[in-house]
């Protein structure tokens, strides 16, 4: 179970009369007539938002791909070299790019001939498969949470990645879905971080536990969980310092926070969410390396994808670190932090065909 599972389940319980999806509409229409209505063929509003949010990534990627394809009629070794460059410069990452190229080489060898017109479908398949494999490895976090115990998420990431904003948006969406949310302001090294989080908590209708700047972060986490348990909270979101100081210091600090939380709720935190700024491209890979080495990260939130052509990091980071992306940020609005769906992501890049 993951945080977005809790949110989705509650949302579905509270909104049973939501309009059918395009697939459901098509199926229902087919029962009464042989010709689906035009509305059934339109993408959902959610898909349209994701598509618009990833527009710069799509334009950048396919612009490079079109230049690589120009004047070619088949996928050969020379073309694969160019495709490799397209993927790497689209911030998919070297390791993931090599994996994709090898898979395509195997298909070319098997089929003997492959023309460039088939390339979009092939790339779509390969990227979808990589994301699916990552999801399947983490489809169960392996944690059994006692009834009445809040689900605890420790949120990590560097300053400026959108960590505080992500916590605020999650809190707002969860409270809107009927969940009782507590927020722990354990980034006590910056007064601005505490104040910003307080604004978000007030806006979301969540309860925030805070101490003075310079207080022990673990003490804040301890107090937050103690209060959350006493008051029947459903979800606890713990902010942490975003400093990339030395690795040992980071590991010790996060380990201390985890240890004190476990004294209140065994197995807490149930989820460690790493927030990455998608617009930083390859720098996001380095941040992922630092934090996955420092603590057991088991979910990702990738922000600021609407303002960049570097949305390929979603593919590379989830594949390379074998960590599923649970949320993507495609705008500044509260509702523009979206539960990640690999089908919507792939459709946004390649078109819903």
C-alpha cells in the first residue's frame, strides 16, 4: 500500500457518480449501438491536463527524433547511434538509454528489417514496458498497517525541488478527500521553510506540529506522530531538511528521525518519498543517488515538468533506481500535482493511439 492508494481509494468511495472514462463510455455505448458517440473517443480531462503539462517535453523529444529520422527509410546501426543521442539529450539517462537501444537492436535482428515509420510504436512499447516493470516490483510495499494507525510519509529532497509545496498540495488533496492530515515541520534549519509549511497547512486544513528554528528535527517528528496517534489522524507527512551536506551527516540525521518515529508507530515511516525537480535534468539523477544512498526511498514525486523539456527524467530515474514515480507536478495549482499513471504519461508523449 502507498499514499496514493489511500487517496485514490477514499476518492473513489466519496465520488461514486464520477463520469465514466472514455473506455467505459465506449463500452457502455457499444451495448446500445454499434457506433460509439464522438464524446466517447475524446481523451479524459485528466489526460488532457497531463498532455498539456508535458507539451514541452514532447515537442523537444520529437523535434530531435524527427531530425534523426529525416532522410532515412530503415532502422540500422547508424540510425540507432543517432537515436541513442536523442534519448540521452532528452534526459532519459545513459543506462536506461542503453537498455532501450539494446531492446530495439534485438527487435531489428529478429525482424530483419524495420522502417522508421514503426519507430514511434516501438519506442512507446519499450518506455511503457520499463515503467510497468518498475511498478510491478513495487506494487506492494510489504507493510501491514494496524487499523487506526496513521500512514506515515517522510518526505526528502533538496531545497528548491518543490518539497514543501508538494507536501502542501498532498495535504490539501487528502483533506479534500476526507482524510485527517498531520504535518511535521522537521526542516528546522530554515525559518522560511517552517513558515511556508504553516501557510500550506492552514490552506489545506491540516494540523501542523512545529518547534522553534534550530530544534532537533527528530523531536519534531516524535511530537507529530504522538499527537497524530492521540487525535486519530489518517496520514502524517514529515518534512525534512533539504541540505545536501556530507553523506554521513545526511544518513545520520534521517536515521535518527526514522528511529524516533518507530518508537511511536512500528515500521514508520511507511513511505519515504523523494521529491525531485524535473527541470534540473541530469542533476536530478545525482540527487536521487545521494538520497537513495542515505535512506530507503520507495517513492518519487517529480515536480516542475510543465516548464521544461526534460520530462524524460521520469523514465530514466524510475528505471535506473527501480523506484516508482507516484506523483508528477505539472503546474502551480493545488490540483496540478497528479497521481502518476504510466499510460497517461506515455499517451502524453506519443499521442493516445
